[in-house]
C-alpha cells in the first residue's frame, strides 16, 4: 500500500487537538494524549461521537499504558513523573524520575507479560535549543521503583514488544533507526542491535502488527511506514505538510490504523492553530 492521506483515503476520527500523542487501542476505545494541554481522552470511533476526557496531568502528557491492576498510567513529561489515574480521574504519582532525569520524559510502553514499563527521555532541552545529546531508556517495576535500562539513544521515543518474543524495539527519532533489545527476566535490556535503519526519516510513534512488522511515523517527513526487520518498507502513507506523530492498530478486527498528525510540534504554534487530528485507514495485517 502506498497512499496519500486525504479525505478520499482516510476517515477523520477526532479533530481540534493541539498535538495528539500516545495513541492506544484499549478496551474497545481509542485513547490519546493531547500533549500540549496535558489532557487524556478516549473515544469509541463512530459518526458524531465526541471524545471523553479521562484525565488531566500538570504539564505535557505523552505515553499511555495500563498496569496489571487495570490503572491507566501517563507520562507527565515536565514533572518527570509517571502518574496513575484512578476511577475518579485523579492522577497520582506512580513513579518519580525527577531525581535522576533532568530532561523531559517521552513515550512509554507497558510490557504486558511482566507489567514493567519502559520510558524514554529526551536527553537534552529540545524546546530551549540546546545541542542534541543522547538520552536514556528507563524501566519501571510494578511497585514504581525505577532503574536505567539503556543509555546513549538518540532521542528514544515510542517502543513495542514484538509479538511472541522478548524483544523490545525502540524508535530513535533523530538517529533515523529502530533499535532492538532482548528483555531479560529481571526487566534489564541486553543485546542492543539495529533492527531497521531508516535513513532520511525521523521515527516517532509506532505500533506493531500480528506479523511483527512495525508501523512507525516519520514526524519531520510526514510519513507512516510499515517496516520489517532489516529496514524494508512494505507500506507507506504520506501526509504532506503535516507532522506524523503517532499511530495505533485497533478497531473490532484490529485492522484499522489510527494516524495522528498536527501542523507543528511547537507548543506556541499549536496553541494558535489546534490543527491536530486523528484519521483512520484500513490495513491488511491486524494488530495483536
């Protein structure tokens, strides 16, 4: 598949968003963060359906996941914490990384097999114009304790555990690649290797399908790419003039790909425009 994202190829699911992040399909609903407002929403896609506000965190919100006890967790980027959301929508600190991490936290993924969470950090002050430095990947245990899992990643971003494996694949946004690790029984990461080199791209949000291919966004080039190990791109969706931010496979049969885009990742711009939206297209291989 090679298509351009427009009104003839895609269906709009949600709009009037500043910067849609953290796309997840969970419990029959699409969940996402509006990163530049700190709000988390969910919706059951359909004509005229409005998003439901699930939580609000202080500062920017990004990655979403669910703990073994069913609680939603959200990466609260500016406070360098991961918060857990109760049934009443109140957000309490689950893990506090502010004592060990000085840069903004980024996306996260929960390893469903163990309940552990992997979360990256920028590594430097992107918005302040600081010179790029590599960033870390942290692992958070189910009790909220945390430790360094890997370092030296070039803007670690979205991550996925490949189906039927103990392999974690991480986007390195400014590195133009997807990097794989073996997940050890204690949650540590080993066997670091290049899973897919994607020169000329800026890998951001991602999701994995049943066959172990990764759909990954290239934020600066406005593309959504289905990539297999080794770097072959089997499918490409172009969003000209847009930032391609995140994606998730879901829907009743798992074959709906939800695509998050915006006109900028600069909070000063999105505050004026609110041009972020989530669209959907149908794909051949379902999520898992």
